[in-house]
């Protein structure tokens, strides 16, 4: 999935974001191996902004949204950093 911001502001600082992903990577362990669902997403949503995730079936939209909600299943492995409301909810190297 490719995320393209519609606007950027050089005066907005990262800590003001209500949601941010930095190099988000989500994999699922299955009995048949690892499924790489999302790779390398960088996204920042600032107060007052509206964002839509658009893509083909299977491109990672639902996995990205589920990550933001902190509702991934136990077999999920998250890489990168996810920050919601200033609190990190997932960080792995």
C-alpha cells in the first residue's frame, strides 16, 4: 500500500499529531509461514485533518486501521512505531 499525503505543513511538529505511523510493518505468523500485510508506511494525521485510505483489495487498509485501534490479533508482529494521541502503542525494531 502506498500512502500519499495531500498536504504538508513545515510548522506542524510530530508531537502534535493525533495519529502517526513511522515505518509501520505488520506481519502475521500462520501455520504456513509469515504473511507480510503492511510494509513501510509513514503517515501523520494532525488535529482537524481527515484522511482516507484507498487501495485495492488486500492492500493493507484494514490492517493499518486495526493497528491504529490496537486491535491486531496475537499472531501479529508490528515493526516501526505507532503513536496515537501522543502515546506509543507499538514499537519494535
